[in-house]
C-alpha cells in the first residue's frame, strides 16, 4: 500500500513523526514541505489529491495548522474524499461510511497513531445506503 503524506510549514514536525511511525509498515511518499518556512498549503493538498486521482497512491495524509484548509483544498480534486478528523471514531466513520481516501489532521493532534491506524485498517461499508451516498458524491457535477 502506498501512502502519500504532505504538510504545510506548521505540520512539518508531525509529518516527520508520522513518516517514522508508518515507514516500516507501508511505502510512504513525502510530497513536502520539509521546512518551517511559510508555504501555501493548497499546493500540497493538491499534490496529494492529484496523486489519489491519478492512482499513484492509495491513501493520503495531510497536516496543517487545523487540518481544515488542507481538507477544503484537497476536496477540490476529483475522486478525492478528504475528511478532517480529530479522533479514532471520526477516522473509522470517514472510512466506513464515506470511503474517505485522504485524512487531514491538525498539527496539534496527539493521538495520531490511533487515528491513522484506524483510518488505514478500516474497510468501507458494503451496505447499499453507504455505497449509494458515496456514489452520489463521486458523481456530482458530472
């Protein structure tokens, strides 16, 4: 499984922690940034989103100050379902109900291991109602 990870300048330290945590379990592709120098977060969110769209990665992880900006930007890319999550329950539901393929985290999240483990190991629901809803999202604007 290929996991893409990116952050802005505020998320760079957490990004490194997450990479170290996941490195032995998965193939990790780092899309930047690698500095605390100010950058524009949409640039990094789009890199992850485009890699999801183009099937270059299976899942994405984004980190910024709140996770909100990254989530909004990444969701502009077709085929992306990015959820801003703060806990393991939200990570579970993002995958199970919404078949999310990207999560966005705040730089201040402390329970990142359980959030990420839950997100990466939860399958999406096979229930018709959840699949129908995800298809509605995916097909909007076509």
